[in-house]
C-alpha cells in the first residue's frame, strides 16, 4: 500500500488508487485554488475539466489520471 | 524519432481494444494509446474499487499476448506534427509518432451544465463520481444525490451504493414519456441497469432537476425542483451530469467531418479522411456493445479484411437501433438552460460568470471579451455548456490539445513546415 | 445627403482605435467606433510596453507613449493588469553586449532610465535565466498591460462622447463608410485604426502582415520579474525576410508565463504553424531551462501590420480628404497608442502636437508612402 505526501501530510492508500481519490480524503479534500480564490475539487474524473491539476513531484499533472506511488509528493497549493 | 507504426489507435476503451485485437493477427505494428494509467476507457475503468466484467479482463490479457501491440498508457495526443504525424506526451517524455493508418476511439465525456453552487467541493459529474469511486474514492456512509439525465445516472448510483453510499435521491430531468420509452428498452440492457432501477425506485424521481447546490466551503445540501415543488435534500455529494458528448477535438483538427459533435463514419468505420477511421462513442453514443463491434470492424478494415468486417454489420445494426432509441429518450428540458444565476460561473478555469457571457452572440465574441475558454480545459467544459445554453458552436482546438510540457511542445520544431 | 452620425468615425476598436476615440472625445468630439468583433492584434498581442529605438522617431513616439501609459496607470482598473516591471534586453555574447551598450547610450541620451547589467548582476535579478549570459540592458520605465481590457476601458469611459457599434465596414470613401448591411455612414472625418485589415478598405496602404506565435502556460509561482527579450530580437527583426524566432517572455500577474515570439512574412494563415511554435519554444527553453517542465495550455497567432520603414502611418490620407490613418504599428500598437492618439488629434484639430514629437512629425505622415510626394 503506497504512502504519499499530500500538502506535507502522509497518507496511505490502496494500490492503484488515483491521486484524485487520495486527495479527496485528505486535508481540505480539494485539489486547487481557483483564480478568484475558491477551493476546487475533482469534477469530471476523466482528465477533461482540469480541476484536479496538482503538483506531483514538481510537475503539474492531472490527479485523476495519476496513480499514487510510494513517496510521491503532491501539492494542492503550489 | 520513432519508426512509423502501421496502425495507431487512440483510446483503449472497448472500441480501441477491440480494434487492436481485430488487427493484431495480421502481424502489423500497432500502437494503442490511452491517456489513463490503465486501459479500459470509462466504462471499464480499473481501480481498487472497480469491478470489471470478465470480458474486460479477457481483452486486457489478450492485448498483452500480442507482441505487435504496443500499449502506451498515460499517453495523450498533444498536437498534429505534419502529415500522419502526431506529437505525443506521457509522464516521462514527449515524442513524434508517424502512422500509416489511424483509428480514433476517443470516446465521450459528460456534459456538465452550470447551476448555482456547482463549483462547490462535493459536486462532481455523474460519470465523474463513478470514475472517482473506481479510482479509490471512499463514499462510505455518505449521502449522495445523483442528478442530470441518462442511463449513466443509474450506473453511477449503483457504483456509489455498492461502495457504501446512501443514495438519497436520483433526479432524472426527463419526463414520464421519455423515461417510459427508456424503460421499455431496458430488457436489452445489461442486467445491472434493471437492478439499479428497481433498487432506487424509492429514491428515483423523474421530471426533477437540481436548481442549486448549497454549502459554504463544501456541499451540504441540494435543492431539487419537481414540478411546482422544490425540496431541499441534505447530502455530502452531488453527482450531476447531462449525457455524453463525443470527444472530437483530434478528429476536427485532422480535418475529419464532424456532424452534431460526432465523427462521421461510413459502414467501414472510415471517416472522411483517407486512412483515418473512428469507432465507439466518438462516433455517437451507443454503449459498450456497439463500441466493441465498431472497433472490431475498424480493426478488420484497417488490415483489409473487408469480408470479415461486413459480416459484423448486422450485429452493429442491432446495437445501433438500441442506441438510437436511447438517444431520443433523454432530450433536455429547456429549464436547464436557465439555471445559472448571473453570478454563477460558467468558465471554471478563468472564473467567468454567466452575466459576463450572456450578452455575446458567439463563442468567439465571448472568448474575446471575457477570457472564457482560455484556461487549462481549453473550453471543453464551458464551450460544451455554452452550446446547450446559447447554441454557440464550439471552437476547433489549436495545439496543445491538452496542457503539455513546453519541452514536449518544443519537439514540434521537427514537424513538417506548414505548406 | 445624409447627416453626420458623429464628428469622427473610427474603424477598429482595438487599442489604437480606442486610444484615438478617447483622445478625440476629450476634446469634445462625438465619436462612433465601428468594430466587427474579429479577433485581431490587440487580442493576440503581448501587451508589452516597450521603447524601441530603431530610429529617432520611433524612440520619441515610444518614450512619449510609455510615459503616458505610466501617467494613466492610477486610473486604469485592476483588470488592465498594468505593471511597471521593466524590460531586460539580454545579451548572449559580446556582439549583443555591444548592442546593449549602444542602446544604453541612445536611451540615456533621450532621458530614459536604463542601466547595463553584467552577467552576474543579471543572474541575481532573474535567477530563472540560464547561466552564461553576457549581461543585459534594463529599461526601467517599460511595462506590461492587458490590452484588450485597456481598450475596452478607453472606449467606455466617456459614454456621452464615444459610441460603439458592432458593424463591419466594407468600403471607405473619404469621410464616409459603407457597412456590410449596405448602409452609408458619414462624419467629418473617418479614421482607419484596424491594423492589417485596413488594406481591405484602402488598397494603397503599404502594410505587410507579419505573423507571430504566442503561447501561455498554466499558473505558476512568481519567478520572473521583468519582460525578458533577447537582443537577437532586434537583429532578427531586421535580418531578411525568412521566418525567425526570438526569445520574449513575461510573467503575467496571474502567474502564467507568456511566451513569444516569431515572425513570418506575407503569411495570412491564422492556423498555428507547429514547426514555428516548436522553434519558438525551443529558443525559449534555451534561455529559461525550467520552462521545459511547465505546461503550455494555449497557443495562438496574430498579425502585426508593418510599414516599409517600420513606423506607423498617422495622418490624413493624401488622396482621400476626410480619411485619416492610424495603422502600421507592427509590434508597437499597444506601446504607442497614446502617442498615436495625440498625433492624430493634433493634426485633425489643428492643435500643437506633443513637444517631444514635434521634430519627428514627417516620419509618421502617410504621404511618405502614398501620393505624389511619396518617396518609398
């Protein structure tokens, strides 16, 4: 079961869990802050809406299309 | 620079997998791309809380058994790079790939319409919630409202319930006539859908739609209109979507004819562009059975097995009739176009409100004056909504077709110069 | 004979048309701005307020205009996103550093605040840049602006004087225009301020389209302060007629990086040219190594309208009395909008031009290209 770090907090998840699913159970359960300051969470779940853009180990990725890996660092407020 | 592939298939859902497996016995070089980490598309999305049918697992196993099928997961098409050449990107690198024949199996996405509160955390698409649950989202003990339109609502509610959610309401906007027609056709659907309908008969409402999502930082309740009445339902999640829209961006960019937002294909699954085929939801909604047979036909045609392809036409015809009946059933109530309040955001990427948009006559004018559609989703969410709300024609995308690393895009310096 | 719909009709509601409308209105004129809502240069461009010095006339017009923008800044609404962040002209080698020094002297002599920076000083001020650059010239008065909103604001801030109408002009004859609907509109004067599309209305305009590409990234934490431009930009702009790219990047207040630039001549295809886009981005990564890992979300093209000598045409058409021109700004439309507007108004109303532009008036006059006295 991989353990990833979301906004500095560790979280252990089942193998094959997407980063989107993981961050929806951690912290404020949101993936990003909108241009007017609203917190947003994954919406479409299929790589279209871009609401789940997060930083994964320094790269901007879509959380719903990224699988959690052990030691992965995810930031929802980069 | 890679060697050209004989056959490039974009999308590894049922259609794409069927196409690859149909073409593989010929021994030609096949590249199968999918932007998800694992093949299966939406309906066969894998994950810790997914339950794949036997056929899906079989097909994935078969893919692995053909050495001439090269599966590129987490891989997306970023741009056109000349004649029969595409720029691709995966998490590690960007690269150019040439092909001789192409089969587009790009599937469909949900239509999401704006209503007050739809940007609250806790609100997702209906297919969106299903995808997130399959990917490991826990909904144990949560109260869920499923709303919008189409058979996808029942599938989504079933997945949520199976994973411990309490379905407090399923609000289908279509009226009794439409839903009756759908129910009459249900006998042809997989058993699960029938079970779902009976399971939720207590919670199921027709001619009902969400008018507002309530909450401060997160969703706390929704208001649902049913006739003259508005009920307020406390819940943790709202899964709301309004049918599916084919993903036709790459097809349009290539120059394939697209009509009513679906790729136009003939009996051979051939698009209007030579050596380019399309199969599955991107040619129009039809469900996985239709996608499988369309994919198989396209794969056979790509290896010049026309006779074998033609033998599948009756099967395709049968599933097409069923799909047509479904498509007619779920027309959208015009009230759904008027749900947005003046301050309801329509473009979620750039936070552009309904009031700013409504004065413009075309998508182009709206974009010019408000930055709507200039964000990361490149208008996929908001231009699809705008088509329903205002009748505006969605744009043709320029590169990148989705956000891509600059280092990837720089690879285009090896693309053919424009004519 | 129809009555006048306004004192002045302006064709084109981009930054030039908007600035001219506002200036004329400030003198009490009634102005009608006709715009067909076609996305054009103001919508496409980088909004870089930059003083160039290819000629004394260019330097004068740019210095005056950028100063005017800075003076206007306190009144501009937030969504015009004006920043006085300065430009850094980057030198990659000794030859370019010599150009930086020449430019330093020229701008300094004109009274612009600018300073030369060594490679080390440059690295300290813009750590995102690759190491090994020779140095830079920093021009402090330059800035950036979100031009579409600035144009919109200029067009609506004197509503008693400035009217806007969505309309397509298909013909001009002196001081009257014909709309696509067939209707003729009359005024005392008509001003063409519609960039490259002015050629459609006036065949003798010596304007050449120069296609440019741009790309914008997703939002990232602030890392770049100035607008960064390679001095090769200057040399490439004048190096023959082949397609070329040059590094030009700014970080928008949104956190998005705005990446340019490219030049293609006599190309009217609005489609993004994949190879040119690739070349432009390859060049950008050479200057900003970390840029490679950032996501680009959108690319687009725009058409600069260039005159044969690189200066705009501002003044009355020598062969069509009543028809005035404010076109041919190439990449300096946003920069020189205020100065263009003042020059046009001065000529139209018989007022003295801004003193610093007085010596250069002939350099902008249309008759240098058009009519009996043309010398091009």
